[in-house]
């Protein structure tokens, strides 16, 4: 009986040792996964270049605003006229539009660009300013804009929307990656 008890004690000690070893390995693995989870997603090599190329290739942009009841509103737009990195993106629109009045009331905004061929896209969150000064209007005016703004650069129904990105989310290959604009080096 004494011998059997000693044998059981050594078995218990071995099980205890192996269990602790397994748990220590699980903890190591979980720390690795936790670090990877904090890194998030697909890990773009050059966020600004990847997102900038996507923006430059799209034919349609989507802009979001918040209405007076607090609901999000989306609208398809022509591609941006100008961008400074991916932090500042410029659009033209009519001063009399519903979107302009919404941005003046609440500047929170989002914009979305998608590449339907490769099924990838980016959503940028930030703020939208309505610019009506002549320098801003001149900066993005193009030949042929009189089709939309018959009175030209001085048309009171012509204004510039300047989007300032704060954060973004990129989707590609069934994975998403969040990024903060201040964490990347943007060209201005």
C-alpha cells in the first residue's frame, strides 16, 4: 500500500508538472496572439500610398454626413478634385445642396472609396469644411466646370468641400485594417 501511494504521488507530481508546462506554453502563445491582435489585420506596408492609389483610381466617391435628426446620410460624388496625402481631400459641390447645410450644422463626416474590380475599399472618418473663399475655388476649378456652375468661379452656388481625415479602415482580401492618420506620415 505504501509503495502504491508513492507511485501515485510521483504520478501526481508528473501530471502537475506537465499541466503547468502546458499552461505556460498556452500563456506564451496567447501573448503572441494578443500582440498580433493589437497590430490588427493585414498590415499595409505603406498606408498613404495604398490608400492614395485607391482614391486616385475610383470613378465614384461616397460622402457621408449627419442630418438634423442624427441619422447618417450618404451620397455618391464625382472623384475628389485634389488630395494632400490622404489627410486632406477636396470635392466640389453646390452651395445650395442639402449636404452643405448638414456639414455647416455638424462637420462630422465620412468618405468611402471602393475598387469593385478587386473588392477592396477604404472608409475615412473625419470632418468636412465648406470653403467659399476665392483661393479655394481657384485651387480646384477645372475647365468645363461651367456646366455645373454657370457663373464660373464667382458662382454663389459653387463651393469646395475640404475633408480632413482622422481615422480610417481599409478592407482587402477579406480582412480589415484600422489606422490613425496621425500615426502615418502624410505628404502635405
